[in-house]
């Protein structure tokens, strides 16, 4: 592979020497304790399910940076990477993944690692500020996923609501929780039966992203759906809120992948095409914002650290803008 530097084609190894001097940005393995490594500090902030994916993305960055198929994220001297190297890495990531969105995620992980290096004092403020201005590849900001309309949600729920079996009640409860609270799939899987407060109509989210526990409230019209499942829940067997009946063994906690299959199965039966659990999160955010709720309340409900993150879940359309404009009073009166 080759990179461009001031109009010349150079290898990644040559690029490092040109930009960074005679020493390649590689650790010997003994300069830092594992807990001091910026990658380790970034991974410590993430949930257990996110860490393997993020680390794999950073390994890919390392292999491109060091021009070594055996390189890992632990081999890179991240604080010494400057903006020019990062810009070339971004372009190589776009070519490697073949998807602007995947390359954007890798760039985001990279910026977070550099942020940890800056916080530790191993990266200068100037270098860190330049690195934060590194944008993703073209096309990375396009909207992903979908937000279901109210009629589509009704079609999705019609199937499990008319299924009187315990698994039908369970699936109806899962869909009702996902499409009213907007909780993440991992948060849904981690729910315990004791987390449901039927008096207040709330669920305590214990397995939350970045360890931020919170309480979410189900609207009054969604609570009977969950209550119908709890009424037949074999609480004496397992304390998890969502369980899978084993064909050859005892009941077990519903898995992360199984929640996705529940959503996909009922969406297919309803003729809705591809629907993913995270689309429920987009749906809730869009419905709340469309109803005129304060974006800060939506942020709190979804458990986002920043309202900027919440804005990425806003899938309102031009029709929503037109309807909002029609509600504004005419400032010059009727002609």
C-alpha cells in the first residue's frame, strides 16, 4: 500500500519516518504499564460487549500505521501521531472497510484513545486539538437505521399481542419495553424481574452503558403488556426478566442475539422488512421529539451523556418541519 505526502507516493513506513523523524511511533512493550496505556484506559470506560469490537478496530488502525499484519493496538505510540498521519490513516480505513460508517467508528475510537493520552499528559494540547478536528470520510454522516411510524408499530405489536402462549406474552413485553423506553439491547437483556416496579411502572436499568444506572418509566398503556408476561413468568426458576424456554434443558436468560431474533421475527411477519433492536431506540427518540418534548428530557430518557448524541437519533423528516412551520402564527395577520 502507498500513501500521499506532499504529492509523493510513500509507504507507511517511509511516511512515519518523514513526518515523525527517525523513530517510528512504536512501543517496545516496556515503556508503559498496561493500566497506563491509553487504549487500556479507553477500554475501561466501555461495557464488556463493546470492548472486543473497539479493540479489533484499534488493531486494524495499528496494522495500517505500522505496516505490519501482526501489529496490535498495544504496539502504537499513539501520542506521537500527528494530524497528517491521522488523515492518511482515515483514508486507508475507508478503503479497508469499504464502508464510510465503519471507517467513521474507527476514527471515533482513535480520537477517544488520543483523548486519554492527552488527559494523561503524554500528548500536547496542540496535537490533541488538531486530532479532534479529524473528520470521518465522506458519506459517514448519512443516517443509519430507521424510525417506525405509529401504524408500523401497531402492525409489529399485533402479532405477539394476539399470541396467548407464554412466549407470545414475553415477545410482546420485549417489544413494548423496547419501543416505549428505547433502552439498549444489552440493557434489555440485563433486566431482572426485581427491576420491574409495577406500582410506579418503572424499570431499573442496572446493566447500563459506561455504568450509568438509571430508571425508565413505561407509559400507562404499555404496563399491562409487561404485566401479562410477568404474570406467567416462572420466577421461582430464574430471576432474569426475559427467559428462553430450553428445549432440552432448564430455562435460561434470553441472550443478546435472541432479542434481535425476536424483533426480526415479528417484523417479518408484519411485513415491515428489516427492523433491528436499535431501531426501537431511534423510534422512541423521534416520537418524543416529534411530540415536542424537550431534547434534554429525551437525552435523559435514553441515557445519553450528551444531547449531541441524542440528535443523531432524530429521524424527523421534511414533513415534520413543514407541519411545525404551519403551527407558527402569521406575524402580519390575515390578508
